[in-house]
């Protein structure tokens, strides 16, 4: 585990909200200030992330620097260009053009939209299917999904493929009314409907375990499932990431019970997602480090849905697939009981060593009958 001191040295990530601006526009604004700088003092260094498109990587002190300057007058000794850059970033955060979001939590939406192989024949059809974010609040991944789907439609337009693209609907579902209301409010600013992007976010307050396919905009093709978890990968949670000093047996017992209960819900939710007839793509993710909430949940769900009660394989199978957009990401899943090396290698893990929160992502695809030979 990282100590708090090490964690503070991690970079800060800010995702460009492509529904409101573009990475080029944001970079131009910041680089223009650097170029105009008349003195030789350095301005802020930043770069575009190597794995997630439209994700900018800033120094660890970004938020403190940017927010603490709010309302302050520039003093004589300060670097004017740096201050102007900080102000520009603050304005972009406040207007929703830049969204502070840790790198690994950008993987689920990125994998759902760009991680699955699809033949040219099916590409157009797949791109027109609707999405469900099944445990959506407060909506970081919903908004990212909306940005990615919007860009996808736009890129089709640029290459002349798009004539009249139907609007893609993303349903953001959550059972917590307060959190869902906060999500709605955020989406009005961050993902306004009819913004020329052909994507709309609708919200739905419900228990996902009771939701049925007919409750959603048809045709529903993909589900993002990011259920409640222990959050053990979040280094910003102070009690979880500082080195363990003392822990009584009863506390450990409590934690074991809590994780077992979370894992029970996660497995139910994943199996429920797999039961939607029209859905053929699922991304399951958690910000937990525990195998029990990650690989073990996936393996149990696969065992349950792919086999009949007599232990025979069903003709329609769910299988784990490696996200094609993260081929150069080295940290992979842990092989747990019953899991093949192949499946473990298809899963994505992130840890503090990757300078991001601990995270788990698994892409699952439904294949039927003659198409289910392993590749
Ligand atoms: N995906 C969100 C994001 O990126 O902002 C974070 C989701 S948070 C980890 C888990 C969410 O699942 C919580 O908002 C919680 O209210 C919701 N949740 C838990 N059980 C649920 C259920 N049975 N049905 C629907 N939502 C549920």
C-alpha cells in the first residue's frame, strides 16, 4: 500500500468534456498562454494521457493551485503566465469543459464504447443501440459515456457515413433519489440534450435488480455496471490507504462480512445485467482491490449463466473479452479458482503503481450458437 505522502505525488487527471469543447481547444488555450509568456519562468506542464483519449494529465498540485488562486490578485512576484493558466483551468472546470476524474475510472465507459471488436457489417447497428448505466450516480461514467458516444457519432459524420443518425439514449439508473437528483443537475450542465451530438441522458430512479428490458429505450445494447463496492482502491480515502497499524480481529471480521455482502449484490447485479435479451455488451467495474468483488464475481456469474442446471453448456454464452483499446495496458486480472489464464489476462486492473486509483474492469460479450468458438 502507498503511504499518503506517495499518493500526493500522483498526477491529477482532468477529462475534456467533448460535448462542450475539444481537447485541441483546451490545449490551444493553455499553450497560447505559455507562448505569450514574456518571462522565462516555467508555465504549467501538462500532457495528453497515453491510454485514455481526451484525458489531460496535470501536476499533483493542480487542484490546490487552481482553486486557491480563486479571487486572489496576482502579486508582483508571481508568474503571470502561470496564474493565467490556472485561471483558465479553473474557468474550464467551473463551466464543465474540464472534469476532474481519476484515470482508471475513465476505463469503464472508454471500454464500453471502444473496447469491443465489431465487424464492419455490425458496426453501424451496434453504434445505434442504446446504453444503460445501471448504478449511475453521481454520474462520472454516465457523462463520460455521453461524451464518447457523442464523439463517435460526430466522427461518423466527418467521414460522411452519417446522414441522419438517430439519437442514442443513455439511461442513468440509480436507486438513491438524492444521488440521482444530483446526477440530473450535473447532466444539465455537462451533457445538455440536443447539443448537436445526437446523444441524450435520461434518468430513472429504480432498483436495478428489479428493472426489466422494457423499462428502457429500445433497442438496449450495452450495460455499464459499476455497482457499490468496498472502495478499497480509492487512495483518497484516508483510513483505507494509510499503512495498517492496528486492526482488531472483530474489525477484520466486520470487513469480511461487509465484502461478502457487497460481493453477493455485485454477482446478482451482474447476472441480472446478463439476463437482458437484447444486451450483448457489458462492462463490469469496481474501485475495489479485492478478488472477491472482482474476478470472483465475474467467474461466479459466468458459471451461473453459461450452464444449465445439469451442468451442460448453454448455446448462448457470455464470455470475457480483452478490451481492444487497452492492449498496451499491462496490469491484468488475477486468476481465481475456476478461471482460465486467458480470461484473467483479458481483465484490466489498475493500482497505485500506475499512478491512479485501484480499479477493476471486465468486458463481457454475449455470443450465440455457431459464433461461440474461443478465439
Ligand atoms: N458509476 C458511478 C459514477 O461513476 O459516478 C458511481 C456508482 S457508485 C460506485 C454505486 C451506485 O450504485 C450508488 O450510487 C448506489 O446508489 C447505486 N446502487 C446500489 N445498489 C443499487 C441497486 N440495487 N439498484 C440501482 N442502483 C444501486
